[in-house]
């Protein structure tokens, strides 16, 4: 079942599609796909995956409200695991771990704007999506719904607008960050970090979430 809504997101009117259970087979994306997820919390042990958001940067957002009893979403899984589709995230480490745990897939290839920001914007310690979007794009996004009930059977328009906002800016952020990474000579090291993120997520799930395995002691 799909519901189509016209919502105001960050001052812009956009079309949001809410799909129950899975992404429709007819949905196709062009180029890289921005991806985010909403969960019941930040624990990889306790909190279930509830919602996955996707956008190819064309002004629409597709939100998949998952069936947590089965996580049977073959069309969504096809997109997330497609080796020919670059997936853009902000803090990919968490989302990729959630997909690995609940959707039983390895999401790759990936690009993480938070990792890119840490490598490029060494003049600041503010690498959250709100700070990044404000500085690089001049847009002020709302995080009011960040701590809301994503497990509810019916999500509010405010929740849907918030969820959509998290994937609407990632393409533009990647473009800005790539320019900075190239300027600082850090594109190659950034790519190596992106390639390692699925392994980092697997380590998190295996119990090394807060352990630096490369540390001396």
C-alpha cells in the first residue's frame, strides 16, 4: 500500500511517498540514492529498524515503513544491496549495521557525509547533519522529530517531513564535500574509509562497538 503526500520540507514543497512493507517494484532511481533509517533507539542490540528513506535527489522521497514481524522487503533489499548503485548516508556506520542485522544484507557501495566531513572539515568538531547542511548549503533543517515514536502504526505528517528531509540534501552535500576532499588531497583516504564501513558495522554487531581494535592497548 502506498500513500502519496505533498509536504513542506525545509520550506520547500516536495512529494513524499509512504510505502507499507516494501518499495513497489515499479519505483526506479536515477544515479546515486540517498538513504537514511529511523529506529526505536540507538542500541544495535535492543532497538528495531522501523523506516527506511530513499531519494535520488530529484525532489521526491520514498519512505518504506517496514513490517517488523518479517522484514520481508525484497525490492528495498535489491536497491540497498545493488553493487551498481552508490548509496549516500550521513553516519552510514549505524544504518549499515541496522540493515545487516534486520534486513540480512550488506549495503555497498556507500558514501558517508559524516565521515567525509570529519576528513575535510578539520577546522570544526560539528559534523551533525544539521550543522553540515547549514554551513555548506545555507539550509536550516529541523530535528524536532528525531526522538519520536517511529514504531507507531501511523506516522504523523511531521514525522514524514522530518524523515524525508534527512535524504533530500545528501547529494548536494556530497558535491560540496568532494570538492573539499579533493582540495585537501583526501579523496583516496575517504574512499578507503567508505569501503571499510560495512566491516566496521559488522564489528559493531559482533561486540566491538566501543573498542578500537587498532589501538596499541
